[in-house]
């Protein structure tokens, strides 16, 4: 059914200049050229679908995961420490542990891993997944 639908679209939309004589492969008919172009587009769409499926699977794995960041900061320069902590806060890093030393401290930060699917309503994600699984 997809093939017939695509064939109708290509025959009605594509200008005849695409199939000009200089582009024609010797021995192939007009219909063979249309079939080849349709097959090429079908193959391209399958590759896009495969890439989308891989991206979706990777994004789903990130839901609920954390990213971690460790920074060693000097306690001697408090304005610089405050500036650094504010910058990291703007980037949504949360400090969850501080290991103090003599003049420096090690700060451990975390933030939720970025997942775009997490922001999409669940019904839309399920429709998207069903569309990808169908191919």
C-alpha cells in the first residue's frame, strides 16, 4: 500500500524534467526510473527511521540518570568561590558533597541528565514509539 501511495505521489508531483533524456540510463524505461527513485527515497526514509529509533532509545536511557561534576576550589578567595558556585548553579549543578582540605575543597555536583522525551507528554511519546516500531 505504501508503495502504491508513494508511486502516485511521485508520478503526480515530480516534474518530467527530472527524467530528461540525458539523465536516463540506457535501456531503462520511464517506469523503471520512477521505481528506482521511489526505492531510493524508501531506503532514505528507512535510514532516518533507524537513526530516530537509536536516538529515542538513547534518550530513554537518560531519563532518571544523573550527570556528575567535580571541582576543586580555593577557600582563600571567597568572591571567586561565590562566582564559581553561582555559575554552576545557573547551569543547574547541585552541590551534594564537599570534602574540605587545608586551603582547597573538593566540591561534588550533580544534575539530572538531559532527556528531551521526558518533557514530551507520555501519550505523544507512545505514538512516536509506535510509529518507529512499525518500520
